[in-house]
């Protein structure tokens, strides 16, 4: 079981990961970029 401090840190990390994942894009070409969600997920 995690301590309160460890649980707080875990939640912070998960929140940061969610923000990054939700805002990142991958460029297939110089002029064509897709967001990770939902476009790249749909391609998979």
C-alpha cells in the first residue's frame, strides 16, 4: 500500500501524463499532423 505522500505523487504524475497525452501531436509529413487522441488511436 502506498503512503499518503506516495499516493499524492502518483496522482500528480498520472495527471501530468494525461495532459501530455491529450495535447501532443505526431506529424506524418511536414504539413500533416494528427493529435494522439482520437486520430492516431483510430488508426491503430
